[in-house]
């Protein structure tokens, strides 16, 4: 449990931080999670809490799997993948079995998620006796890990996406491998359709939304129905889980999940030199070209070498012959007698 030593110099903030720690310790009872906290003088590790602390001191805790040094050297980098996170599966499992296999990482993350949920419940005024009802499902965590780290083209992800997406070929969002985590500026190239944003949107909608009995046309135009409100909710027509003998039965999901543009306030306020807001932009892309040359076969290479060596030896032999017979070959037929005076 990491805290900010600068803001804790304020007595009221320090008291609330200690209360947060006490509630988190209470929420950890019965869980396979060992809680601790570093020294009071240790700086806060990189986190979003620091951005809020720049405005004013507020109480807050940052949970991490280390005390002084990062255990995961590739945290939030392109190498923060299944291999470096030790997410492995038994070799005899099929893809569908791997999808629901609860790895050690999934179980640990489920414990931490349960801890955070119970702590938030206590912070909101909940009672300790109700904490046992708040438990994260390790199966869902296992499915998330498999989908985001191993293979996005799996039965669970397909059931959460629209039917027109799941019916496309390898060039669709469900191509092989993990999702593309690069988020670009152009929706046409790197927008939600081709990024991890689309998966997060539909996963959150299906996990937090409710299933309705709307038809496909009604789901796409809910404003035509008096009982539905498109301003309050988003509506998703999803494929549904597939059975053993057939594809899934599509249905409509109503959820409060929405997408918003992640635009820096510096661009909206036209303060490009602002020290408070980021003004990083994407690099200018140029087309990269390459030329491919075919490599000859081994037999053709040896033939070319042999012909070259033969031509070289023949040219040396001809040159030697011409050089040795030069007087005979290049002398005049009739020598002009030397004049004597």
C-alpha cells in the first residue's frame, strides 16, 4: 500500500490515509493477499494519483506488487506480455479449455480485485458483515487474461461482439494473436475497430449491462421505443454464446458504457505551451519501401562459379600464349634493312 509522503504531511490527509489502510486491512481478512506498506519517506510510484496530487493534497493509496523495486521490469511496455508475466497453460489443453483455465496469475488478480472491491464498499459506508458477498470471479479474470495476452479470437470474445464482426475473415478485429494495444490518432487506421478499445467496450457492456428482448432493428434504433432512452444508455447487438451444434443466438444488451475521445485539454484550450497538460502528438508517418531480389538456386550458383573459373583460366592461358608468341604474331612480314651512312 503505497502513499504519498508529501501530502501526508497534512494531518487531515494523513488521518484519512491511515483510515484507508485500516479498512483495506479489514477487507483483506480471509483473502490470500499479504498487505504491507513501505517507509513513510518512500516516494509514490508512478500512478494516476500523482496527477490529482498536483492540484491539491488528497488521501489515496496505490496498490503494487513490490515494496521498493518493480518486480515486473516490463511494466506497461510492449514486453508486458504473457511470456514475461509467466502466464502459461498445460500443453494438453485445447483453446477452449485454456480460455477457462484458472492460472496462478488469474487467481492472484482475482484476490486483488476482491480486496479493492471490498475496500471501496467499506469506504462507501458498507458493513463488515457483508464483505463475504463481494468476491471477484477468477474464471472471468482467466478469460480476460487469455483474450488479452494469448488469443483474442476465442469463443468468449466472439459471443460479446456483433455478428457482422465475427463473420469476417482474418482481416477483421478477430484476427489471430492478442489484440493490438497501439492506439493511434486516425480512427480509419488505428481506431476502436482495430484496437483493444473495441474489446474493452463490449466486455464492459456485457458484464455490467442487462439483456433486453429488443429485436435487431429496435436495438439499432432504440429511440423509436418509448420505454428506451438512447441518451442514458448504449445498445449493443451481440452474437451470444455458441452452443455445441450451432452458432450463438444474437440478442440486445443495454448498458451505460460509452466511448469518449482522449484529447488533451491543451488542444481544446489552444494552450500548446501549457506546463500542465500534455501536448505530445503522433509522429509524421512516411511510406516505407523495399526491393526484393530473388536468390538463385544452389545449382545455378555453382554453375555460375564454374563457368566464371573456366573463363578466367581460359583467358589466362590465351594471354600467356599471345604474350609468348608476341614477336612472331605482331612482327612485320618484311623487315626494312637498316640504312648505313
